[in-house]
């Protein structure tokens, strides 16, 4: 099925797989994109039915049980900290520590004259273990594979994002102090501090997750925390095709674009899947190439052998020691890269990125925060203007149009699904305007009663301006992939 993603010189496709050539037995686009793509079913925003008196009583009981457990946990946590040998903790195995927790807890419960059933006891042990060794209430969510983002709005409101949809959980911190203690644990592990004078911080959790926090008084109703979970198994091109993020034809086109070293920008809104797309696109880079990645928080996981990863660094408490993305980029140019990948271009580094793309580091890629290809260009112009470089608009645009070949738009639709809604080529300048042509787009056809969006991917009918280049490099895409379904 994915034979078209093979390198042209990688020999014949494995048995049973059909290679894509202009004359080969290619399924026409219309055949592989036959009908509207129905997205993953998700329930609409229906209000919960009113509770019966019996249900209300049960939920009241459940709340009381939880409050009691929370109180016990706080008390036991205090006792644990008094009794555990903290310096031995690091060396203790999980089983040993759990045993230790169980015995200290049993003793304390007896002393406090509290009886707990086996299930509550087990919950208590796990929560205490998470408090001592991990990130307290966040630990369960960090372990939950279906959670993408964790968003904390003060101690009592923890939201999670699953499959593109935000929901409130019933997990809480005891109070703001508890939340602050966990925040402190995270930021002190990376040598940072948050307090009234430094109220926010970016960090990376031990498992690689991206973390940001902001504490009161700047955060008005209690500390705000956002965590983008790190996925060990990043979504690859076949996964994204399977999830309906784009079609096989679009993937074949993107493979040609990356392999023939077009400079690509992935544009999209927050959480739209930019980094995921960039990471997946990078899988098309040849193993022989030297790739340097630059990010504010290292999220990319390239599979190539020859990869140098860089992460920018904020200033320390005295305001010194910052290493910006721009610093990394400038240094990267002296490190003989074949390609440079910047996780997200958001500021002054834009000018160095465009220059790198223009001067021999073609095949470079980055993401920007924008809602369409045209909007992406305006963002680039704004970033250049903000970087303090005085440049006439025409020169700016000509610099952009000669540096960037392709803009890929990632979007998170209202129903939570993530789609590549447009692939647009930059073809040059017409007067003062950058000319572009859209090759593929996502067409919305309607909405189901449960909010699910119905749509399909389609070609626009315009042939790629890079067709000759693709062919010369051995990527002979069939003309049918550019034909629209009507
Ligand atoms: N096509 C997809 N299908 C399902 N999940 C996806 C898809 N694309 C991305 N995701 C998931 O969505 C989450 C957000 O993706 P990603 O980090 O790539 O977004 P982003 O646009 O880079 O976000 P940010 O603006 O915060 O940097 C991740 O957990 C990722 O695994
Ligand atoms: Mg990102």
C-alpha cells in the first residue's frame, strides 16, 4: 500500500505492493478517494440528563468518599515524608518503595483508627506513590495513552484533550499549595524557579512532555499548567493516512517534495498537528543526509542516522545565559548541515531561516502559526518586520517567494479531527504579490447531526510546478493524482 513512499532507487517494491509510475498500475485518485471521508464518531454536546434522588445521593456519597481519601492522603503524605528515608528513595526499587509506603500507611491508619476497604487502600497507595515519586494527581493522566494534552486551570479544574476534544476530569489537587508544590517539583528539576517575580516557565518533563506553567498573581484564579504529552511512537505517514489526515496521493506528492529538497513550511493553528506533520515529513529525508534540528522544546524525533538536535535555552534567574533559536540557527550554518529543521519559527530567527533556505540548505523545513497559506506569508512578513530589519515590502516578498516552495496547512476542525486542509506551492512573484497555486485541498461537504464533519480531499486540477523536478529526481508522479473528482 505504501510502496509509493519507497525511494526511487530502492529496488523493486515488495511482492504484492504496486509501485507508482506514470505507466504503472496506479489506482486513479478517484478510485482511492471515492466518497466523502467520514471522521471518527464523537458525541455532540448533549446536556446530561437530570439526576434521580437516588443518583444524587450516590454521587454525594462518592464525593464524600473522595474528600475523605484526599484528607487521608494529605495526612499520610506528611507522615511519609517524615518517615521515609528521602536520600534512599532514588535507589529504592518501585516494589520496595510501594511496600514501604504500604507498611507506613497501615501503621498510620491503625493509629488514626481509620478502616479502608482494599480498593480504597490500593488507590491511596498508588496516589501516595505518585505524590512521593511523581507528579501527584497529574501522574494518572500522564500514564493515560489516550490523553494528548493536560490543561490545569487552578487546583480544582483539570482538563484533558482526547481525539481533539477537551473534557473536564474529576481529578483535582487538594488546593493551590498542592498544585504549586508539584509545579515546583517540575521546574526545580530543570534548574528553574517560578515565583511572583518569575511567574511563568517552560520546561520538559522527564518523559519528554512539553510543560508550561504560570503562577499567581499573574494567573488570576490559581496556577495554569499546560502539558503536551510526549508520544514515544510518533504518528508516521501511514498512520496519518489511516487516520484520514491526508490521502495516499497527497503523501506521494509530499514524498516527492521532501525528497527533491523543496523548502517546506507547515502552517497551522495551535494544536493542529504541525509538529506531528513536520516529524512525519522528515521520514522522507534520505539517511545519508546530515540534518540539524532546532527547537524551543525538543519534540521532534527524526529516524535518520545523522541528526544533530539543538534546544534553545531561556535566560537564567539573573537574566543571563540565554541561547535563542536564532543563535542555534546561526551556529548550525557552520556545522555543515544538509538540511535544517526549525521546530517553529516565531520570531527574529525567520530571517536566518529564509536565508538558509535561499543559500544552499534547500530541503529545510519549519512550522509557523497561521490559518492559511496566504496568512502564513503575512506572518513571515510580520516576523521579518518585527526583527527590526528595514526592508521594502517587495524585497521582503521576493526573499520569501524564492526561499519557500511549499506551504502545507494543518487544521484542527470543529469536531476535533486533524486534517491537512491544503497543500499550496509558491510559484514566484507577480508585481508585488507572491503567486501561489493550491494543488490539494480538503472540501467540507456538510456536518452530521452529532457534529461530525463530512468532507473529502480533492486535487484542484493544477499540476505541480515542480513536476519536471520530481521526474528528474526519479519521482514520476502520475498525472491522475492532480485530477479533481467532480
Ligand atoms: N492527524 C492526527 N490525528 C490524530 N492525532 C493527531 C494528528 N495530528 C496530531 N495529532 C495529535 O495532536 C496533538 C497535537 O499535535 P502537535 O503537537 O503536532 O500540534 P502542534 O500544531 O505542533 O501544536 P502546538 O501549536 O502546541 O505546537 C498531539 O498529541 C498529536 O499526537
Ligand atoms: Mg508544535
